[in-house]
C-alpha cells in the first residue's frame, strides 16, 4: 500500500482571515501585510494603478467592430470553378451546393474569387468580390457582375 493510492477522507477548511484574534499572524493584519490598498480590500483583476488597463492598450480592440479582423474570407481559385458546366450562372447558392464554401461564409464580405489558375469554361459569375480574376473571366468569354 502506498500513500498516494489511499482515498482522501478529510478535507481541511481554508483559514478564515480577518475574523478577530487568532486568525492570521496574531495581530490585526490577518496576513495581508501592513497598509496599502490590497490590505484594506480587494482589487479587481484588471487594475493597473493610473495607467490604461492592458486590454485597452491592444491595437485591435479599437472602435465598434473589434473582432472583424478575425473574419477569414473564403478564397476560391479560378481553376476550382471548372467543375461547373458551360453557361452556368455561378452564385453563392451554387458555391454552397458544390461545397466550395460553407453556408455561414455566404455573406457579401466573406467570399472572393482569386485569379489563381486558369478558367476553361464560359461561366456567368455573380459573386461579390474578385481580384484579378475579373479580367480572366472576361478573357474566357464569360460574364461577371458583382452582387451588392
């Protein structure tokens, strides 16, 4: 039998500080030290004295839209669009059906067609944003119109 395998039968209560004589170091300070703000009461976790709190100093925490920088765009290559047959109208719904984007990415700001690869089909594309892909779509005898 080893000590660490024995069941724990007793739980010792934590020491109550600041409740008269005999609690703490025997005096009036209750093991909090002498004087100062921490000896008199609690201080919130974000307290830093006279300077700004740490979370107001972070650069991405400014303004109303703090967490927009974390949104990732769904980038679709031109070569990925070759799975559609000629003359297809490519919209956000078609991209969701083809499982190229998820349903929660199908908002205006989160989908972008990138000019990587080569488009070999004549497609009508109605997707919010493109980069250099717009020129490549027109060169492949396709049509492009941005949705708003």
